[in-house]
C-alpha cells in the first residue's frame, strides 16, 4: 500500500431535525473525512465520527484532528504497511483515540479493496446482499415519538429504537406499546440509570423489548452483569465495548446478551470484525450501531453489517434520515425495509465532490515521501 497523500476534510452540516437524548441535542453535525491516495492514483475514504463535544466518548473532532495530524499519519508514514490489518497493530502503540484510528483505518480498507477490484463487504468476509435497517427515535415528546414511528414504519424500517431515561421511560413506553403492541422495539438509555434504579429497570420487562441498551455506566461491565441477573430484558452493551477484550469480558461475566458494534468506537473494521467473529462463535447476537454519520461511514457500516453474525437490524438508515443532501453518490436508500450491499469496489459509493466542498470548513494535505 504505497501511499502518495492523505487529505483531511473537516465538514459541517445541519441535521434535518434535532437528535435529542438526555445528554443533549445534536442540531449540527461536524466530522472529518479522510482521503488516502496511493501511487497509482486510487483513493480510499474514511470518516471520523467523533462529535464536536465529548458527550458520547472523550474524543472530539478537535482531538481527532490532532491525533491524525500529529500522531497517526506520521506513524503511518514512518512505518509503511501492506494490509489494513497492519494499521490496527501499528496504532496499538497509541492508547484509546479509537475514532481517530478508525477514520484512517477505514480509508485504508476502502483503498485496499479498490486496489484489488473487490467490494469492501467481500474483502472483510461479508455474506449478505442486503441488510435489514432499523432507525432511532430521539425526541423528548411522546406525541413526536409516535409521529416519527408512524413515519418510519411507512418508510419500511424493520425495528425502532427509542431513547429513554428516568424521566421518560415507563409511561413513555406504555403509550408507544398501546399504539404498537407487536412492534419490535429496543430502548437505549445511554447510561442514564444506576443500580439504585433497579426496580424501575425491572418494570421495563413489561414491554417485551428486544433489548435495553447501555442502561448503566458508560464504562461499566460488572454492574451490568448484576443487573442482567435481575431483569428478563436482554441487556445490550454499547459504550462499554471499546475493544475485543471488553467484548470478551462482558460475555464471560454475563454482562449482556447482545452487543452493539460501532466501527468508530472500537477503532476500526479489523477490531469490529474480531468482536463479530468472537460473538458469532459464542452465539451472542450483534448489530451495527449508528453515530449520526455522513455517507462514508454509513457505507462502511453497510459492509460490516453484511457479516453473518449481524442478525438484528442496525442503526443504518437511508441518507435522507438526517441530511437534505449527503456527501456520497448515489445516496443510501431503503426499499422494503432493506438496504442493498453495493457491488462496486471498495465502499461502493462515489464522493459527491460538489457537496463536500460546499460544507467544507477546513482542509489539510499530507504528502508522503516514501
């Protein structure tokens, strides 16, 4: 993989409507697009999915830009690699900063796949030609939630995730279940509860949820194991799983029955695939989580979700879910509840250069001398 240059595009785009959780509201999405070009002129693309502030993880757009510029890109130039998996091993000398690592590593996977005229899906072992799509309802109003659910079901989404917290849980879910008694629903708590709320969490068993995602601390595994013994609803871990070892420990401790895999959160496709393979062997269902992504990250998620262990519809919605116009062409679309896995090499989508330039905040270019 003889790299000629790496370009970083910091972009910003408003959401069509605010994305609300108890941690705050996302109205405008900032992100980093990574473009890696090799000596033959082929380019691969990745996306840094950290937010502008550290409400989801400790990383931000600014910290990722620093890590890419001052640490990871120089490391990659100093130590040339032959395969994208080598990047994961190379970056292991740097602690955490997984979203910065993933931004670079996923671009390498796209470039590597294109250089072998193969789809990214096939390159990482994907077996599906279509993936089932779910969607997130994130609002502070029951009426708005019901309105969103109705719209999403009309659009064909196969599973609904709702955001909950101690101020919006039992009565909120009661009203949703009254309107949709048989709808596949999961609840995402984003660490809003503690073990002091155990009776409140037990009560949620009444709703026959697919799962409750990350009810306790964002970095906890032990207390989730205690909680899972007390409730019938399967616990799904999200923020707690930032590495293969986290996933292994969570399964061994009985902390969850399901795992949400996010490429950015775990540091790239290689680590995401390792977690998938382990869970597949252990019979633990996995699904692909979302980060309010632009189209490049969404394309990488589609490839990941084509792996055989992804049996639960993920948070991979069509481009129009968040954006008036995405940065890829064609945009991701939904038909009959599923999204086609692209057949073109790499991520399978082209970059909408005109759109990218329109939302560009700043650009940095690094030319390799190797």
